[in-house]
C-alpha cells in the first residue's frame, strides 16, 4: 500500500485505525474524508484532549505495559488494514510499528515536516530518523524528473494556539479518567498556559526585535551563520541526535563558533515558533557566548521570516530540523549535527563543525541534486495542506489537496521540473457537491 501516490481513494473499502493525531480536529476531519471514500474508520482516544475532538472513539484506559497486547487484539478483532498516527516517537506510539508489522498491517506516520509550511508529511513506517528514505545521491540523480504543484498555505499560528490550549485543558481536567496515560509533554493545566503565553510573546518580540530583519538582510547579509532551534522535546532532538538537547546544541555551537569561525562572522540563533510559549534561552546564550569570548557576535531572535533571512546567511547549522532543508533550498551551505533525511554528500557539509565555519563558502549545495531530492520527497511523502488550518474546505473535511495523478510531465525543452504555484484562496469549486458520509464505528 502506497501512502501518498494513489491519493486518499487508495483507502476505499479499507478498515482504518486512527491513533493519536495532532492537537485539534484534524484526525476527526481525516476520518470524515476516509469515510467519504468508503473506508470504515476506528479511533482510539488516550486522554481528554483526544476525546474533546473525537468523542465517538474507543477509550484506552489501561497501562502502558498492557497497551501492545490490547492494540494487537483490536487490530485483529476489527480487521484493520492500515494504522495512522501522528509522531512515531510519542510514548503511546513507540510499540505500534512492531505490533502492526507482526500482524502484517502497514503504519502511516503523519508529521509536521519536511516541506513546511505548504505540506504535511505522511510516510510509511516512520519519519525523520526512522524514515526508510534512500540516502544515496546517485539514486536521486537517476530518478525521473518531476514537476510539483503547490498551493501556498496561509499562516496557521492562531488556530494552532487555540487547539493546543483546548487540548491541554481538556486533557488536564479529565486526567482521572485516564490514570495510566503517559503524554510526551506534562498534561496539566500549567502546561496549557504556554499556548496562551505564546501569542503575547509573539507580539512582544515583533516590537522588541523591530529592525533586526533589515540588518540581517542588509548590513549583516552573508556575515551571519543561522542556527534555527527546534522544539525542546522534539523526538528529532532526543531520539535522533547526540547533542544533549537544545541547550547542548546551543553550547556546542557557540563554543565551536568562538574557536573556529572567522572574526568578522556573526552567529544568529532563531527560536522555534512552536516553542515560543515554553522556553527562553536568552540567559544560556548570553552567558555561554560571554564565557567563550564572543558575546558581541552572538544574536538571539524569535520571529524573523525564515524565507526572507535564509538567502542572506553565510551558512546554516541545524540539529536535524527541516529548516536545514529550507536552507539548502535557498542555496546556503548547511551543517547537520543529528540524523537528517537530507544529510548526504552534495547537500550538506560532511566535515566537522569546526571546519564548517571556514569551509562554508566552498560547501554550497548541488541544486540539481536538491531539486531531484525535493521532488521525490514531495511525491512520496508530502500532502499539500496543514494540520491546523484547512487549505481547501470545499474539497474535503481536512482541506488537504492530495496529488494522486503521479509525476506530471516536466519541461519539454529542458527536462527540468517546474513548480506550479496555485494562488490562495481562489480555486474552482468542485463539480460535485458530495454529501459527507457518516463514519462507521467499531462495535463498542
């Protein structure tokens, strides 16, 4: 079963199991889309946040130790053909691949990356460090050239903040009903507050950092190295990198920069927008830079527009964030310190970090290889849309735009792939006005 290439119609007639999705109504909407093509959908809820957005699901209230056997029984009883989940490294999802594989059931893993903000990821078996994508540049170069159709995704910060606050609030208030559940973040009322704090910080940083983008794209252009930070509890950081978390990455990068970077270079750390309400690394960055003797050359910022500043950096240093892929797409030299699907000769710097500061200008990515890699990645793992805001509500409940047509023909004169960008929000209405199908539920 191919997760992306055949579109959502590939799941017609299938028995589908949905586990935990992203915060908000995305999985409930996805269930309606699946039912609309004739799939029979089952949902399992693990906490009050899951229940809030999908109240018809089956509740699991057992222990983590009992979960694999319970899941195997449900897959067998319900005749499940495919399992979908969000985030393969969440505690509740870690045993799922082994259980499903033993029963011969494929697992589709949703995730935020790889091509933000216009796509979501759906990949078979696993994502990021668990991805089974090939990493041989020669294989990508030999693939047929593809073109890509993209509808730009509008910003989704405000609905994401709302869904996150409601999810954590519901999870905290109903904790007694799910006493054994283990979330990847503390599921308490206290941890619902960062979703409210984030909007206020967003406004504050917009004021406090006014003029910084002009300096980054003007006087500091091609002087600064950009180090985009990741969410503090991201599985990419803790499961697929040996950097001792985001603080360890910050310290490691500053010490190397102070030791080996050219004297005229600057180092800019950019905070992750989804971590705005949770963490503040200002003291750590300031203290470490001063101790390393480069206090005047290290900057910490928050809400600068990445597509605007990326072309102006001298190079980018990431753990394994897909911001690294964006940097490569902007033609900028990139160094990864963790496992990343794009870390390969021709795309990223393959030497030590200390060498990157002086070798960056000779380490520009091969853009032909990048275009081949990007087109294949989109064709095999990406769906145009967003988890928190619907791109095309007229087309489906999720608003996702599936590309099930296969590789479109490329430019006949050059053989090169060409992106087609469809403006937002104008789009022709569907010819048919399909009635939403009611969802088939598992027998309780």
